[in-house]
């Protein structure tokens, strides 16, 4: 998929992404991150962070850097970081 097309699609979904997909993806995200054995002080790169659905699952004693093609998804993720008071993201 062309990156510009992907950006348009995910920008469009950004407002409703969590409502539509959290129930399906969140348990899998929680399971995957739990299996990563992230050590205190680790730096984790979350590629395709989207709306930040995964951010509350990461241990608070690691640093998380999230990247995404969609600027609208990143806006939602930044808002979560602010709303939830994450100091490690």
C-alpha cells in the first residue's frame, strides 16, 4: 500500500479507531507486550503506535517511543500521553 493512501485511511479512522478495534486488538497487545520481558530502563520503539492503544500496557520503568505514518493517529496518542500523565512516553 502506498504510504499516502495508508495515511489517508488511518487519518480517517483516527477518531473512531479505539471504539472499533480496542475490543479485538487490546487483549493481543497486552499479551504480546507482557511476553516481551521488558527490563527497567529499556527503550522500546512502538512502530505503528497509532492512537496509543498500547501505551498503558508498557511498564512505567521503560521509555516508549511511538512512531506512525498517520499524523491524526499520533495526535490521539499524544492526547493519551497527556491525559494519562505518562512520563515514560
